[in-house]
């Protein structure tokens, strides 16, 4: 952790750290902590996550001491637009991979990050409330860094930064740099910076294109043009009749043509 602390340049994010060699899930651990033990910007980091969760309760395959598996806890003043912040964190990862490693990642809706046809990161955002007031916002991130081998059923769809770059990376320095970008993005999200939405939309797979939509369990026969997320975090599309439709991130899947 010394390398991480020396590299950390944030004002508040990641200064309070809970580090574990092994946990079932960083998100699950922080969900169970008493309210008084959750501070804004708290980081929960683990080297071996035995029951990591992705979207729709899918498991997250991660070799011990090879990757980054962590959750940041936030205490925002408002109760909404949480999926936009998930995408802010995704954009922070994308910016890091573009700027530092020359990669061309993109967001696969709703919260996966891919390079080419390989998934290298996933995000899971959860929130708890005290009455109608937000108690904590938890953003869990799994990023494949130095892992070279995956389970047989994941070999064709999972990748890592080491496999993409050809060399081993410092997980601690990478984490410090990511937190700096996420903290900057949080400030823009909090201020409702509208240019942020445009920047995020440009990184979503299928943006500006005609795509196939899966609504619930049904695949629509007619394609729709992807307009990107709006200020509420909904995905907006134009259907063949020229009408604009919006969907929450839980409702819609995008099949890029």
C-alpha cells in the first residue's frame, strides 16, 4: 500500500482505506457497515474476492493479486442520477486506458468496458437509503490488470491490460491514477456538467448508429438509432417512426449491428 499512498493525488477520494487480503465482495461488505463507519470517499480494496458480483448477480472471475477489485463509498447530497455516475467512473477508466496505454476501450451498455471483443472491466453500483435520503452510494469496480488466464468459458470474452499491452502493470499506481480521474468526474457530475454526458455518450457502443434493442426479454424486430443517455441517465433512442423513446438502464440491452 505504500506505493499507492505515495502516488495518490486526490483531495478526498481514497484517503480512508479498508484493505483485505480476502473478502466475499467489497460491495457486500460496505453495504453491511454501520452508517457511522461510512465516510465520503472511503475505499474498500481486496486482493482476493471470492464472490465478486457483476450486473444481474453474475459472478466476476478474478485471480488473486492480479487485478483491481474495489468499491468506493460516497455520500452524495442528492438521491438520483446514480447510473450517470456509474458511467462517469467507466469514462475515468476509459480515459486512463486511452491516455496511458494507447488503447481504444468503449462502454458496452449498461456498465461493462471492452477493448475489441474482450471485456476488461465491469462496474456495479448499489445504494442504500435512510428513509428517503441517500445513506451511501457504492460503486464496485473490477478491472483485469495482470491476469493472463481465464476460466475456459471466459477465454473468448475476457481480457486484461497485460494481455493487451504485453507487460505487467503496477496495480497501486494504476489505482491511484484512476481515483484521481474519478474524483474529477464526481465534481463534474455533482455540478451537472452537461458536456460530461456528451463525452460519455461518445464512448457507448453503438452511439449514433442504428442498433437492435432488447427490451426486457424481447428483441425488437425494428432497429432504433441510439441517441445516448439524457440528463436523467436514461437511454434515448429514435424509433423508425421518428419518435424518441427513453428507457432506464435496467430495461434495455443494446445489440450493436
